[in-house]
C-alpha cells in the first residue's frame, strides 16, 4: 500500500482507521432549475475497486465533479477518511489524497509528456524523489517513456489516457477516481486499459471507477452502484450485479444467467 | 545603408517592446480569460512615473527603475484583486464581456485622471519622454542609436527572464498549465487565485517596464493607452493567444512595419499600420495567422 505523502491525509488516517475511505451521503445537485442528482449515497472502502455505472446522462460524471467541488452542491456530504471535503475549494482535493482522472483525458496539450507528469506532482512541492516517481510511472506505461519529450497533444487516444492515469497516480493518492476512461477508445485499447486498472487493484490502490461500459466495470469491481437518472437504483458486489436479471436485460442485452451448478 | 541599419534597429527594438507587452496581455488572457482593455494605459503609466521620478524629482536611473518595479508590482496585485478576482468562477464568455466593460471604464477614468493631474501639477502639455545617456554610438564606422540598442537589449533580457520563469520554475509551469487546461490544473492542486495574482503582478510590471523603454524611443501623451492596447491585441491576433514565439514574431512584424511606414509616409501614418493589419487578419484568417493554438 502506498504511503500518503500529505500531512492532512496522514492525520485523518490516524484519527479514523476504521472508517470507509470515501463516504458520499445525500448528494443533491442541480444546475439552476434542472435537478440532476437525488440523494446519492455510496461509499468506497480502503483497497476496494468500486464502480459507479449507468447509462448516458445518468449523472455519473456529475457525481464525481460534485465530489471534487467542480459543480455546486445543493445538499449532502462527502468525507474522505472522516474529513469533510465539500466546504473546501477544489484545488485542495489532491492534498487530501483524492485524485481525479477527468472525462475526456484532460492534460496539458502543448507541454511534453514528462512536463505533464511532473505537474502531477505539483501539489507535493519540490521533492527529491521526482525522478524515481517518473520512472515508476514509465515502468507501468512504457509507451510514455518512449515519448517523454513529445508534446502531449500529439499522442494517440490510448496513450493520452495512459498519461492522464499516470498523472493521477504519480502523487500516490489515497483514492483514484476515473471518469469514463474508456470513452472514445478503440476496443483493443480499452482491453489494455482495463488490464492497467486491474493492476492498480492488485497493488491495493483504492479506485472509484465511473463507467458507461457496464460489463467490464462490473466484472472488475468489488462492489458497484447503478445510477439511473440521478438516483442510485441498485448496489451490490460486481459479480452479483452481473447476474442480476434486470441488469442483464436492460444493460447487457442478455438473457437471465443460468442457475449455478 | 546607414538608414537601412537605423530602420532595422528601430523596427526590431520597437517590435521587442510590442512583443513584451503583447505577451503580458496574452498570458493574462489565456490564464484568466480577462481581456484588459486598460493594458495600454499601464504602458503610459510606466512612462509617466519614470518621467516624473527622473525628470521632475531628479532621482537616479537605478532608483527610478526600482521604484517603477515596486509600484507596478503592487499595482498589478491591486488591479487583479479589484477587477479580475470578482470575475473568477464565471463562464469564460461572461468573464470576457465583463472584463472588457470593467477595464474599459478603468482605462477612461485613469487616463483622464493622469492627464488632468499632470496638466495641473507638472506641465500643462503632458508628455512623457526619457533620454538615454549614450544616445549616439559609433560602431565600426557606422553611427548607431545607443538608445535603440539599449532598448533592444533590455527587452531581450526581460523576455528571456520571462521565458525562463515560465519554463524553469514550478509557478511558471503552473501558469502555463492553467492557461492550457484550467480544470486539469485545479484538479492537480494549482490555486487559481494565486496564479491569477502572479500573472498580473508580473504582467503589469513588465508592461510598465515596456512603457519606460518606449518613452526612451519617442514621447508619449496620457491618452495613448487605447492605441497601445490595440497594438498589443494586433500582435496577439498575429501570434496567437498565450504563445511567446507568436508574440515575438507579431511584435517584430508590427514594429518593422510601423517604422517603415513612418519613414516613407510620415510619422502620422505609423499607427495606421496596425489598424490595417488588425482588420486584414480578422477578415482573412479570423483564428489568427498562427492558427489559434494555445490557451
């Protein structure tokens, strides 16, 4: 398990060793008169991979953005290891150990791959181990090492996603949130992406995965929540939800699973 | 041959000044989405303060330079606090319109205040002009303008310093990052208020310094702010928002064009150049000659 490098996150770990890593309760979000999320509640435990899945427009990305303070929240609470996050400005999330890989592969297109990764460490301040951290990321994503001086905007879609994930990981976050990482990527690239995510899980990194590709996400997740039109409709272990008849017919276009044995 | 050398030096040194102020405006626009219509006014204010300290109070060159830096660093912070900070959090479109309105009001009010106060207290015909001690140099048989050479060296040094700050320091990289992707920068822990304050502290100081250098080359009056903002905007249109190479190229093109036009058609026609370029570029390639990258 990686050691969180920020004083804030380390202190809260000592204070609340048993609490879930991330607790979201009663989240209500609206854009003006348009209500988008209704009483959304879920949790992510230490070392878990939790998936938040649902159809297009369900409010999955909005949920992540609300956690990060990027959209205004009408009601609700978000705590990371017991520390309330919502009163704080968005740029402090990373100091608490919360890292987001946003939708659409957000990075800095005119800067080089290496500069982008360095900026992933920005919140850590000047540190001696930067070279080591960069090499760690390059070991996980060899194509980035080959292109380290290249402008990030010139990478392929899959490489950009690797870069975005690398930028999210390099600060050793307590929890890594991924917002639709498979969006716009070719199927073969998505397979590789999910191998990488599975690898993160094996390393014990806590992950909150928001996805539209429901089968892959449920297959990988320890637990999952189904979000439909702004409300949590179902929750449970990933594999159990895969066998759920409603989910199989609505989202996977499959007949009910055969009984075991 | 002599004249060609003079014109080249004049054009490049003027271009350097234009590039410096244009880049300051462009960086602020790229990071905060604020279009500061009063930008040119700070060029004039820099010239005014330097003229006052050097010619009226008779302070030395070093003291004047230090005073200009301190004053305008503070002015930059105050300006950001008063006019930019309230707009933080609005959509880029709202920020753009709002900033144009606010800063336009500031521009009109401040230049009127300067003109009035100067006319009453200092000189009924306000004019800001500085003279450089080594105005004429003889280098290898050719007579060069020491003033223009100094201006060229000074702007080169300032632009180089700016470039090093933006590429070698953490804060500089954060400024560039925020200009390229605001949200990704915030997610990675960059504080938008701190970056905004830094951009204006450096930008306004650099702009005032450019004004001091411009006053060495030709006299300025209190009401030239709008013209100079237009020059900066034209350079940005040519070179693209947030691009330093673009600002250098745009500045060089406009500086040389203005000097040549003044020489062949008379001084009055110089400013016409950038009006023509401004509208020509907008008509032909609205996204800018460099293709609307950056920002």
